[in-house]
């Protein structure tokens, strides 16, 4: 398995924001699995590396809940440290996913196929239509 997750489709800003909001939502008492955590960390990294204004990027850091005054240079350094921290977390989650695939006895190619299947996104109607057509 690759050490880093590689999404099958590019993540746009809107999708990244929606995913971060979903995972961090207090209305999500169930929690999320490792695969979603991997996507969450990827989304936050994507947002912090994007062309969003610094004031928008702050929303995706601890500074949003615990503000403090930083110069522009300090803020960029903070974002860089935050990205490195998120990469470490992503690496940990990816390692756990790899352990799960190995525990299930899947070869690397089988694990990749299963993971790709889990990455497919469907609208609300698509699974029903697939079921109705017997796909």
C-alpha cells in the first residue's frame, strides 16, 4: 500500500470545506472511520495550501477557536507547521489503514481495489437506480 493516500479525483475547495465541516460537526455524534479521517486530513492540507485568504485558512486551524495576534510571516510559519502536523496525522491513519488491509489478508492490489471502491461518490439517487437496474 502507498504510504500516502492518493485521492482518485482532485479535491476542490468546496468539497474539502464540506468534508472538514462534516467531520468537525458537533451534530455528528457517530464519528467517522479511518478512511474518512484520511480524507479529512487531506482536505485540511488542501485548504491550507490553497489560494484562500489567510483569514479563511485560519478557520481550519486551532487559531480559529484560540485566536492570537500573529504577523503575516508568523501566520505563514504557523500554517506550514500545521500542514506538517496534519501530514504526520495522515501518515498515522494511512498506516492503520494498511494494517487493516493486511489483517484482512488482502494483497496490495486487492486492497487498492477495495479502497478505490470505497472512494466512489454517489448521489442520493444513484445507488437506488443501480439496484433497480440490477447492476
